[in-house]
C-alpha cells in the first residue's frame, strides 16, 4: 500500500485566496482525520470522518474551514478565504478504528501551507 | 489545563545514555495510549503502544500509571538516530487521538 497520500506537499498562497488540500487514505481504513500542526499549538485535531461521514468537527477553527469526504478514497480540506494565521502543516491520517488500539493512526506526509 | 502535557526539552544526551520522558494526561477516561516519533519536517509515526502492564520493544520501554494519569518512555543505549521529537498520545471515548506537543531529544556523539 502506498500509505496516506496528501497533495500538494507545499502551498504558498496570498491572503484571501481559496486553498484546497487533498488526502487519499489507506484502502480499507474506515476513519480519516485532519490535523494541523504549529509550533505554538502542536498537533490539533480539526475534524474526523467515519465511513465518509463527519463525526466531530469541533476542532475546525471557524467557518472559513470546511472538509468533505465524497467517497472512501478521497477527502478535501478547504480554507476560504485564507489568512496568514492559517499557515501550518496540515496532516491527514487514517485508521481502521477511532481508538486505534495497537495500530495507531497512519499519517500522510503533510501539506505545508504558507499564507502571505 | 492541557489534555496531554509533556516537558518540551530539549534533552541533550550522549550516545549510549539512558533517557526518560514523562507525560501526564488530564482525562481519566482515556482508553488507549501511544508514543509517536516525529523527525524534523516529517509526519508523526507510531513508535509503540503503551499497555497497562508496561511493555518493551528493544531499547524502548513504555509504562502507564492510570492512577496517576502518567505515561513514560525510557530509551536505553541512545543512538544518534534516536534524535527526534517524541509525542505522547492518548485517546478517550468519543474523540480521536490527542497529541502532546512533544519532547525533543538530541543524541550527540
């Protein structure tokens, strides 16, 4: 398996622009998670899906952020409009289970977003 | 109070040293526990799960104290390649994995 695949690896955009991050989870994993990592706040959970359905989006910072999972093999995280404080590394992860007992979550390589 | 707290370090140790990291978590309902390793500019990767009875994987030993809500990681005979950030991770009912901010280890020759 190729693992969790994220694109793009790097994104530099101007404030006010729309940004779309993409993720392909590991085939067969029922759970997909979006995290954001900054030096100040560490890794924060934004939202997670189970069988393509959003379960907990309480970590989504504000209405500018939205996430979708139209099918089992694809998810997007969209920021519109983007702001400089959105600059961070965004990770997608997938798992067989939410508790992840014994296996943990498998992370993609991340998208490094810079908003100028 | 943060849900998972770790000493950020850095811990600077020579090769061959033994080093221990600690972590506390706030929610007594936490159900599963892990240590992840994150190399610079890379994604977090599972190092090991942490079981109630404690567990060992080669040079790495993890301990869990549910009464004190405390998790530890011991690394024996440190290698240069152990240099990384170690993330303490917990999971409680109804949520996904919650990560500490990590402890940075630097092993020098």
